[in-house]
C-alpha cells in the first residue's frame, strides 16, 4: 500500500463517525486492541492508550448476553464475519447497547492477521423501540377503541378492543380506510365538518353510528385527531372511541317509556302536550297555520263490554296504525287518552287538514276487523286563530268532536264558520 493511500486509510478510520476498533487475531490472548478511533473511545469511555494491548472482554458485564458471546467466539475461531447486538459497559460502569460487526483481515498470503470491528451505540434507538412496543401494548390493552391511519386515511393499527367491537380481525382492515365502517346514517354535512376540522389541525368529536362486520350498527363516542411531524405536516390520524351502544339503548328505552304509549306505540299525552306546545310556538313565531284534529272511536265502550278488553286493546292498536299511515310523515299522532286520539298538523292549511281528516275517517270506516267487523271514527277539527291559546284551540276541537258525535257519529265536524260533515252517519 502506498504512503498516500495508507495515510488516507488512517484518516478514514480515525475520523469515521462509527466506532472502529482493530485487534490482532490471537484468540488465546483474547484478540488485543491495536487501534481504536476517537468514536470508539467516546462510546466506551476508554482512551486508545487504555485499550491498546487489552482484550475487549473488558467491555462485557452482567447483562451481556452469553449466547451472543458464544456466537462471536465461534465466528472468530472460524474466521467468519460476525454481526450481533449486546449490552456492553463503559469505563464508568454504565451500560449501553451496541450493534457491531467483525470482519477477518488477511495478509497478501492469506494468513489471518487481524479483526476489524465497526460498532454503533444503539441505546437510544432500542429505548425508543421499547417505548413504542410498550405504547402499542398499552393501546392494545385499553378498553377504548383505538385506530391509527396514515395521512391517506389507510388503517395501519387497530387494537383488540376495536377488533372486538367491529367484528373485524386487525389483518382484515389493515390498509383499508374507515369508510369500511360507514353506516349510511350520517349525511354529507357531517363528513364535511369532519374533514374541515381535521384539515385545520383540530380534533373532531362526535357520536358516530358505525357498521360492524355482520351489518349491525353500534354507537361510538369518537374523537379523531391529526398527528403532525416537526414541520407541522399531518402524517397520521388517531381515532379513540367508546362503544356507547348499551348506553344509547338504555337512553332510547327511557325516552320511549317517557314519550310513547305502551299499547299503541303512538306519542303519549305527556309528550304530545310538548309537541303541541312546540307547534304552537312555531305557528306564533313563523306565522304558519296550525290545525288540531281530535278523534274518538265510536261505541268503543260497547266493543269492550261485548268482546272484552283484549279485543278493545287490539282495536286501539289497529286504529293507531291506520292514523299513522293516513297522515304526513311530519304530523304527530297522539293517544290522548282511552279511545281518543289527537293529530297535530303543523304548517297545514285548513283545506288540506279537512281533506286529511276525511281520509282518516274513510280509512277507518273501510277497515273490516275479523271480530268486530266495521269501525267508525268521529272527528273534530280546529285551526288556530289569532291570539288564541292552546287550551282554547283544544277546547274548540273537542267541542267539534262532540258535535260530530251528536250529529250521528262517523263524521267530521269543523270548528268555526267553515264546516264540513260527512253524509253517512251511523
């Protein structure tokens, strides 16, 4: 080797960022150090003078893996390349984790003369990896549903709780997007708000209705957050949620019990009064028409007395179904009490209300029950007037109902100057 090349080689070794150490090949003496660069001295705490002529066994300690050392010895004996990771100890006794490789060096005649080792302190990397593994185990152990996606919203991690809640194995959803769980119950405005929030770097919190693998739905109280790099660029998104399906079911059951009539499934009177109050305020503030229909099953006491209360309950349920099907989707049908029902027609003209009430009467009259046969309904209708209270509106509709009863039943009576009555009393 020429002098300039040798000088270059020496400069390369001594200035290398990686720790480099060269030993002799005398295995019986433990392969004594001949050259160690400054990076090696900085890593171990030993100067070259302290290391020269000594075996690198001085770096081993109680946590050094014996299996790695045995593999090292075998490679050295067979003059083979070695690569491994182990715990070593500095001069001050502190430990570090080193990843290193050793290559045999031969002279021109092929005789083994030295070993050269390139080493790297990977303690920080290993600690970070251990912290990441611990974090992954912690995320997997939590009962919350955790999902992590890349910047393209492709799923890269989901914990066990998420898999259990959705019915998907983690392997099934990795690489997919959360669109897989869309239930179709949220409108575009919901997802537009989500996208705006995340694009601005803000969290998005909402109750999601998601779809499981088996097609069933579940409610999730969900928070989605963007994760940014050091330059503020979004690199990932994390979603943390709780399955609140049971809580929602309980709330819905309580709401149903508080607002629905147990027999017919219609709004009960307590909730119906609230609906009527809201409709009244809406009519007063917006100026739209509000019409009330009160209807009553004719001769219902005779049905109960002759056929029994179970039959009477069935008739109430059947009439309730006819009412629901006859009105508009936005209209409220209320079981007001006994065999009496109320229909709240918000933003419905008087003419349209009369037509709808006649349709209700005709459909009930056309219905043939297998046991009772023909049923009839009497109806009273009143439209809210200027400065009228709710109680006054109800009283006028109720008076119109009794006028229909007195007029022969199976008819509609309209409160006020405009009246209409069906011609076929029974």
